[in-house]
C-alpha cells in the first residue's frame, strides 16, 4: 500500500511540473477582450414593423422584421404604452410613449421619438403635452397626414383631443378638442382627418395650411353603437374608408367631400352558420389589386368576444360581395396584407407571443398558409408592412 501511495504521489508531482511551463506561457499571453459592435445599416429589403407595448412602465420597442423570413433586423426603443406610425416609404419610424419617474407612476413625460429605419438610430425628439392616450395600441391612435407634414396623436385625459405636430418644425402647433370622439382617420389629400363619435356619427376636422386652426363637420348617423359597434381598426379601398363591426358588417365610407358619408354596408357573415363575428385588434386589411378583404373571425359571437383569438381568417371579395375562403388559424388577433397581385399576409398572435407570415394563393381563392414565424416578446396588437 505504501509503495502504491508513493508511486501515485510521484506521478502527480511529475504531471504538475510538466504543466507549469504551459501555465506560465498562458499567463504571459496578452488577454484581448471581445469588442461588441453593431451593424451600421439595417439589412435592406421589405420589412414588417411590430409595436411591442410594455405596460409595466417601459421599455416598449418597435421591432423590424425581414418580410422574407421574419428574422429581426433592427429595433427602435420607447417608453411605456407606445404607439407608432411608419412613413409611406418605410424610411422613418415615429413612436409616441410615456416616461415616468417611478416607471409606472410619478412625474410624467410624453415624447415623440423619430427614428431612421435604415440605421435604427434616433434622429429627433419632440416633447408632447402629457395627454397621450395610454391605451392598447391601434393604428388609429397616431397617424400621418397625407403629405406627412403633420403627425396626429390621440389624447385622452379622459377628455379626448388630438395633438397636431408639425414635423418640419419639430413642434406642437395645436390641440384639437374632440369631445366624445376617438380615433384618427386622415384624408388622402390635404390636412383633414375624421374621428368616430360615441353616438354613431363621425366628425371631420379640416386644418388650416399652417395647422394652427381647424373647422369641423359632423356626419349623419353611420352605425348603431348599442346594437353593433365598429372597431377603431380601418383600411382604405381606393379613396374610401373601410370599417367593420363586431357582427362582421363592413361599412364603406367616403370622406372626399370633407364630411363622412356612407357608401355601402356589407354583412360578410350573413348566411354563415355558427354566429360568426369579427375577432381581434387589427381586423381590417384590404388588398387593393384583387379587391380582397382579410378579416380574423371567430364563431359563437357574444358581447365581449370581439377581442378573442380568431379561429379563421376570411378572404372576402368586397366588389362581388362573396366569401371566398376561410383559413383555419390559432391565436391570431391582428392581420395585414401587402398590396401586391400575389399578396402576403402577416399576423400577430398575442398569446403565443409571435408574428406569423402567410403565403396567399390567388388561384386557391386566397387561401393562406403559414410559412414563417418569430417571437415578439411582448404585448402586440399593431403591425405595418413596407416593401
């Protein structure tokens, strides 16, 4: 036993002696720490922008995804309960959010942050009145004028109004009161926007050229807010506005004359068994080249079910008033389509925390097939696609 112990001890000492030169050599080598870098430019190509709200005081973030495979290619940060808008050319990201000294309370700041989408870098900030609606995000809560000179921001204190920001000057030029009305729907020309009122009407605000004054006109009753309210979500079909009700009635409206007028109503769920209704947040998306409306829908509609997950995405031919295809889905609550002859559809799944890409087949009645997805990591109700 003693001889065996001595042999083991000698072996260990020898191994240590042999290792010492290697240890000494390693210590003499200069340690070079890794340097973290960031890409100067966001990967080029079509993108999907997703607003990820944070309701715990911040930060919120807008994530840039490649429209090809939904990999993340950039981010723009914000404060709590963010709203966003993207320029028509996809080059500029506008984010409004709140900043609080105690994260979710305390001294407040409301700020517009403007980012260059090619570099994901902050280019300008504009201080706003502390009145911004801190609400579940909807595209109608922040909109650009047709020429992108002005940005309109929804306020709620709870009194409702709209802050008008002159983007060329980088300053607030006025606050437009809109008691009892909510949502911002800009005209396709000039500096006017309409807003939904609680009595089922719309009010249209027409701003002066310098944005400092306005005139308003109220429409006739468009919908019944007690029997079948409409969503804030909207899209354009040509020059017309498209809204949809909880029961799946599409209201096509014209604002061309400076006041909202009804063009047509189309009950897309009429005659479909199962008491189907619209379901989700961003629920109206229109593909212009084909005249197809994409709507997330769910069966068993009842009061309060309008924000539930969709069971299907319907492709509806609005021109011929015909339901073409019902794509089964799980968890989808928001959809947008590209304006291409062969459209691509993108959706959000709040519960699953992901953005999903669907290929759409015009030859198969606009059936949609999921082909890619990625995590969103937060509360998401709005998205935008730019080619």
